[in-house]
């Protein structure tokens, strides 16, 4: 039983397209996150939601829009994809804000 | 500015040797986490350190936290090839009003040579 699951695992798309990545956790956690990992392996927080409420919104282009329909789901929609958006995107969750985070398997996004 | 720095960034070591990875952070926090990432895989939680002086050990890895020095260490004893991975520390910074910001270190890519 996967704790934090993301779909799709791989996503290859052309510049200018719009795409979504879905994330679901079955751990009963209150807090969910989106992280971006670049080619140098740096991990940067993008968004954090607590009980469906946005609590962290880093300096991310507004082409990126997170949506949390309920506590167990946090989706990421990206408009007008650019080459620089190519990265691995990780979803994570924690029991509460400030607790140990559990990560999904990642979505490798390649924009061509 | 909230910063978490690790060193070294790259570490190549012989099997059987000992080494320490350092994690420094810029602002007061007493919550620090260590993760392991294998190539192409997700992050796996290794240690949770929640107070000054906390020490945790699992197999050949031992992590400690000194909140006064804003420093955590991950010590590797008698390294084996299976420990080859990228290791990240992450620090929770209190933003006030009960929310925290989880910032990752730069990562240390460890390669253990036979």
C-alpha cells in the first residue's frame, strides 16, 4: 500500500503545453508539499498546504498552480510549459506542519 | 535568509573507512531530518532529530544535532558499498503562527569504492 503516490511517473511534453501532476497520500496527514529537484539534485520547496489551506508559496512562476481538493490530495497544474521546467517534482506529506515528511516516487518532467 | 548547507558536496571513500558529513543552518531550529536518495528514486527518511544533543544510530550511520552551533553531523562507520547514495539534511524553520518551512541542504553525493 503506497503511502504517497504521484502520477504520472514520467511526463514528456512540448513547450507551451499545459500539464498536471497528481498526488495522493493515505497516511492521514494534514500537511502536503510540492518540491522541485533540479539536475544538480537541489531540492526546493514550491508549495505547502495544511488542511487544504495554502501556507507556503515560494517564488514560483504563477504558471504553477497547486490545488488541494481535500486533505489527502494535492495536485500541481503547470501552464505554458518552458524548457526550464524540466525537473523531477516530488510530492510529500507530514502529519502536521513541522514533522517528518514522507515523499512520493517523483515525477520526471521533460519539456522538449 | 534561511540557508542549509552541507559539506562536502561530493564524497568518494574506500570501503571500511569512516567519514562525517556536516549540515550547517542559518537560523535557530531544533528540528532536523536526514534523508537518503538512491539514483532515480525517492527520498527515504533516515533520522529525526528534535532536540539539542539528540543522537540517533542505525547500522553504520549515526546522526547528531547541536542546536547551539546550528550543526548536525552524519557519521559513517566502516563504509560499505550499499551506503552509496545522496544524503540530504532538512531543517524545519518556525515561521510563526504554528507553521514551519522545511528547507533542504544541498545534498552530499557519497560513493563508496570497493
